[in-house]
C-alpha cells in the first residue's frame, strides 16, 4: 500500500465496458462520443469518496497541483462539472448533496470541491506552441505516475515512459485534442494489471517497474472535453478496479491482462496509456 489507510479493497462489482474488444476504442488513441452523463456514479462511489477525503487530508500536495495563474481555469472546470452533475446529486445554492448523503460546499478551492463530490480525477491542459501542456490537476488515484512530475510538461513528454507511445501516436493524440468539439465529450479506456487494489498508486518515472502477478484489473475511463469559455481541455479519469472473477466470460477470455491464476505475470502496461 502506497499511503497507509485504504484498508479493505475498494472494488466495483463489474466492468461496464470492454475497451480492448471495441473497434472504436482498441486502437490508440481511439475515442468515441459519450452517450449520457460524462460524470459517472457507480457502486464504488461511497468507499472511493472516503478514500479521496482521506487523501485530501493526508496528501493534499500530492493529489492537487497547478501552475500559477490557473485559478480561473480551475473555477471554470468546477462550474462546468456543477452544471453536468448526473442524477443522484442535488444542488442548493453553494452546497451539493451527494449520492451518499454528504454535503459539499462549492465555496472552497475548486479541486478540493471536486475531490469531495465526484469519483473523477481531473487534468487541465492548454495549447502552447505545438502541443497541449498539463497545467493543473486533481489526481487522487494515479496509475503509476505523479502529478508533481508531469505538471508543465507537454503531451509527448508526459507519455515518454509509456511503451509504444511513438511519434505517430503523439501526432494523432495532438490532432484529437485540437479537434475536440465544443459541447461534446469523448471517451476511451485502458486496462492495467495490478498486484493489489490500492487506488493511490504513485510512481516516479525513474522508479523500477516490478514484474509481479496481476490479481486485479484496473481500468481508467478517460473523458476529454473542451471547457466552454477558455478553450482549455479537461481530461477526466474515472477509475475502476475489479477482480478477474467480476468480469464476464467474454471479458475474461479476451482481456489483454494475464492474471496470476493463469500462471503468468503481465502488469502495469497491458493496454495503455
């Protein structure tokens, strides 16, 4: 466990999509329009929110970061999320009543308010010269990277440690970011094998990768949208962690992650980024 305190595994009961078996999503950087709400509430909402609250209290500097001068963009993101909250949330002036009954004030730092309301992590990127650059973020549940190491870096540099993220993919990802339509979110997902179910999995680029048996499948739903006023890009990450037993027979048979009970190890970069 990376930061003591998560306790029992926080798991979803099922994986509601199969990105590796969907032609629209399986080829990097394959994305498809979001149908329905782009903020997702699932059966792990309450325990994930407790973990986010704990991380905000014990590791705030690790999970929230941003360049100077990004406050207005963070406020714009919060306002956009507030206008797109799905069923289960109720808003009364400066207070949001969450699906688990908690009250969250919106009169606090924008990323702190978001961390207390929704399961998604958020990254804000801005076009500078030839590429989009990560300029601010809320990252409670990193999958083997750190916000502090990536802030201020362009997309190609951010993905430098990712296997198979070559120049051609970098160009295609940049074109995709340039063409994100106003008012229409798009999404994709990855699939990663992990030895444990910890949601907070930071790792510096220089840290060695460990070959360990994969006992859990971690999938991130990546939603990309253009903020309505600034033209900046918001990148939302909703994290799912499930056991192999929670997959359908078809999902299990086609999954690119080789699990421990299959007699091999294949972790961290099975279907990524």
